[in-house]
C-alpha cells in the first residue's frame, strides 16, 4: 500500500527504544507527522509506565506515559533473549530510524549499537540520546533534568542574589533535548534522501542546554559580563530593569524593560524621569524594581495592561493553566487537541508546535498499552500464529489486550 501523502513522514518506520521523556517525546513528534513509530519496550512495559508526574494516574496508562507516546504501536519484547534480539534485527532491516537513550554500554551489550544495526541496514538513521555525551568523565552520571540545570549554569541566572538557585518549572532540558533529537533525525533523513547513506546522530542534554543559552553565554564569553543576580526577583541577569513579574491589586503581570521616562509617567514614579535606559537601568536595577513593585499595587492587572497596551509598553498577564486554556489566542491557534482513547477516555492535551499547509500532523492513535501491538508487528514480519503463541508462552515477547 502506498504511503498516505497527506502525512509528511508517511512511509518512514521508526523504532523507538527510548525511555523516560526526551527520547519518547522526540519519537512522538515523528509519529505526529505520520511516521510509523513502533515503541520497543520490555515485556513488563517501559519505565515511564510505572511512575507518574504529580501522581496523575490513569485507568490503565498513567498521564506521564500518555502524554509522550501517542501515535505509536507497542512491541513488548525481551531483548536479552536470542529470539528477542533476532526479532529486533529483523525489524531493523525494515526501519528508517532507530532511537535509543540506553545507559552507556547497554546498546553494545544488547547488540543494538550503531555498528551492529548499520551492518544489517546501512541506510538506517540511528539516534543516540545521552545526558553528557557518548564518552568522557561524566558519561556514567545520571542525565536528569534538574542536575543538568544546575551544571549548565542556567539556574544561577534565575532568582535573587543570596538565595538558592532557581530551577525552571518544567522539565526544560528534557523537552529541548527532544526537539534537538527530532531536528537531528529529520536532517539525517534529508541527507539520506540526497545521498542514500544512513548515519549515527548523537544528541546530549548537556550540549543542548549550553546551546540554548547561546545569547547569555556569549555575553559572558565574548563581552566578559558576569552573571550578576539582583537582590530583587529580576527575571534575567542580562536584561535591564524593570523586567519581571509584578504584583497588582488582584494578581500579577509581566513588565518587560520599558523606556523609563515614559513608564515612570504612566505609573506615577517621578524618579524615573531623569534616568537613562542603558545606564541607570543596570546600575539601579534593584531600586527600579522595588519602586515599580510599589506603584503597580495601586491598580488591577486589567487596568495596568490596558494602560500599557495603549502606550506601547511591553506587558502581559501571568496565567495559571486554567487561564491559559481559556485564552483567546490559544483557542484561535488550536494549541490543544482533543481525541478519544480506548482505555483513558476523552483526552485534551498540548498539540503540535508546527504547521504545514498540505501535510498537517494529527493524532491517529493514543499511547498504547505495553505490547498492545506485539502480535500485529510480528505478523508484519511474517510470523504465523503458532510461532507468536510460542514466543508469548516463553516470555520472549509480551501482549496486552485493550
């Protein structure tokens, strides 16, 4: 059957052997664009199935796993067995992409390292995702998001001087590493289309968060400006004041480095009239923040936002998730998608970060149960029912029915 040309990656087969967040999220992006993604997981199910963010349990699939594994089929398999490894090698011959984030040395021990798989499929794009790189002094350190936020210098750009470093409120490094992996796979596929050759692509979370700080780190490495946190909760070490979230009489708003003279007139702060934006906004950063904070308590968020919008001052609301979902631009964009899952019911979740005029992404299936598609994947390799039943009986593969 020819691929569905309305799906931009239709006809590509992806073997997703990754766990946790970054790898599965990257593979999900490929599935959203129409690639056939087979999640290859242990017979007992991937690690993420057994833990949950915020204690959010589902009916048969927890919300963490549900959010990272839509548009995939599941093949539950014991890769430590000879028969299980043979199945994966057969699948690899039919695959375009292989994605893994095993601990260092595990892929080679299992016989699924790049060299082993490229020997059976030279056109394979092989993505290895790690915490710190394929080798080096930190190769065995845990590649966990918060640890990398601290190591990368990012946390010391947040929060107040004299207080503990401030972490991002999201799994920032996991999410951006997923995007880097997604980009790397697409670039390697484009190269293969042009040349016919596959290759190994490596992405590590440390390099990713360093690259994400391109502007901030360049200010330090090129201009020699140190990270200097302020006494007030200023939002960025390299942006002039006022810059941050400020309380109003009924909530919080964002104010983003306005021209001081005009801003002072609007909030009733005369001391700003004689200040120079590119001088005093740095030397008097804490004082400017404190005076802005005092003045903004006088009106509601809506009143300030209306006044600032009318006068060209950059500002905006501070939302919780409830307000985010109700926002008119979010609704207009269709930023959230809704679909029905066979075991978890009606799902509303973040949608797609890209748009295509002719090949839109979509949700064709929700996250699978562990081994939900084992039988059909093996049938696609030519295994008959008796052989599949034997593999199931011996624990080489696993199956869960909806």
